[in-house]
């Protein structure tokens, strides 16, 4: 369900339609995605990578932010090349981006699926010689000329042709009409500025890519863009940085925050000194304590690792403008927060607490989760109402002709309700896990 509200107001201060008010009033939590911030981040990355083209990685539902609204906003801003992981993600992207936009499917093509790629005009990223042979057979039999990318493994050892296998394709490149529209590789440690692996991968890719005469080359992900011009080649592929994750972990974050996550307070209660809170009784009140019980838990992507024990301080949330510590374990649907230091009347049942935003970043939360900002974003549950603000230029143009037939009053009413859209929570949430991971950024 898509609802709309005033273009300049969001969240609890918004002037909402009755339907939007009803959706938000019933929501246990609200995830706000700032599409203008996504576009601003893309423009900053684009400027940093000039003269290379700047694409956008929108896999995993645009890192949990909503692939369709994100792709629509980026396409309106001028992005013309998109990367997804699966064919289903490509279908969703094709519904909202122009026919002229290129969509690459990073996980490649499976047997007997070529027709599905051709139907929506998307391009597989091929990383195996058997896969390439199957794609070539489909193209010969069908006459399809849509093209494909070749991925070369220069050090990740995940997907991609070996250097030797890639060299075997060079006669094909020289023969012309080869059907290869991009040659690419992926950096293993781009977020580590001085990691020697970066230079080794750059040297290997530069050498092999130079043999693919006339074929655009791409190496850099979000962090790779900040390794310098030599890493940028013809096309860069930012992903997490678009959504506010820091692409330069060793320095300040150059990206704007994109998401704000709030959870509703369902109860205010008290615990006496010496009483324990949560499963297992791992957190003990050291004073008479006031607790706010929030309607979010690990089923909503807020990991158990962020909880607190008597010996370990957990994550914090913002309640009434002040950071307050979590008390006890995170459970499936709820968490307890110590609000003892707030004024007595500062908060009540039904108010919202901020889990991401107001200074709490996805990277900070990733630290408490024992993981990275990428996993924080892609784990955000479907039980939140999702509010999208900004990025509505295309929506305005879609309605322009219809508005021409409306009265001035009707046009004014429409102008008030076209820049903020709300998706009601899903009626059922996908099976989510809350496992911790210490893996470095890779997506």
C-alpha cells in the first residue's frame, strides 16, 4: 500500500492523509528512507569518479532500502547502469528504469534462462567458461544481441574467469561482434587503504582489461572509488555507500545518512534494585530503574548481539532526544531500554524511540551487532512501515497531464501529497536470523 503526505514534512510531524495516519498509528516501527540523500550520495560518488561513469548496485532490495523507489530516483537523477544479483531483482528494476538503462545480473545466467534475460533486456555477468558457452548458444539460436559482461577473478576467489581463461577470449575480442559489453573484476579489500592486495589486483586487472580492446572496464566498488583514479577505469559500481555506509572506514564518512529507524514504546515499567531484566536475567538493575519496552527485536533485524549484560554495555537508542542504553537481551519482538535518567514526563507509551538516526549510524550499529553496515541494512525487517521521502521528480512528471485537467484547488491538493510515500508493514515477515559476523565489506 502506497500512501502520500506533505512534501516537506515526514515522520510524526507530517500532515498525513487519513490512510497514512492510520498506517503509521498502527505501526510498531517506521523505517524512513531519504531518496534525496541516496541521489546526493550518488552524485558525490559520480563527481569523485569523473570521467568514469557511475552506476548503482541495487541488489538485495537496494540493501534493504527498496529497490524500486531507489532505482526510480537514481534513474531520474541520470544513472544509466544498474547492478542486481538475481534475475528476479532485474525484473523489478526493469519495471521502473528507462528502456535505455543497462541492468547487469551479477550472479550470472543459469541453463535455459537466456530467454528470460532477453525478455527484459538485461545482461548476465558471466564468470565461468561453461556459463559463457551456454549463453553463446542461446544468442546464436535466438539471434539475441543484448550483450553480457565478463567477470575476471583477480583475488577474491569467488566468481570470475581466471586470468588464463580470460586471455583465451582475446581472439574473440579481436574478431569483432563478440557480444561483450563490459569486463569487470571485484576488489577484495578496498576498504583498507594500504592493503597491498589492492595494488596486486589493480595490476592484474589493468593488464588483462587492456587486451579487451574497446570493451569498457570496471573494477571499483564503493570503497574502491576512494582508492584513486587508477582504480576507476570506465565505470564504477557503488553499492553500500549510496545508502549511507562509510566507504572510507579509516576516515570520516563522506556520505549522507539515508535511513532512519524508529520503534514504538509499548510500555513504561519499573524494576527495583537487584531485579533482573530480560531472558536469562543477564542484566541487573543497580538502582530503581525505569524501563521503556520497545516494539522491535531480532525478528526485525535488531541483532541479539546488541543486548547488554551486567558485564557488557550494549547498544544505545535515542529516547526523547537522549541516548539511553539497552537493558538485558534483545528478544524476538521487544527490547528494554533504561530511561531512568530522563525527566519523569519526557516519554510515554506510544512515543517513538530512534534506533538508527539522530547520530546513531548504521556503521555504529554494525559495531554493536558484531558485523558491518551492509548486514545491518539488508537485515531490516518487513514489519516496519516504510516511509519514502524525496526523489519524486518522476512522479511529478507522471501526474503532469492529469493535473492539467484539474482545478487549481485540486492541483494544490496534489502538490501537497506527492513527495512522501508510505508502504504499510508486510502482513508477515520473512524468516530472519540474527547471527553475528565479523566479515569485512564485500557487497
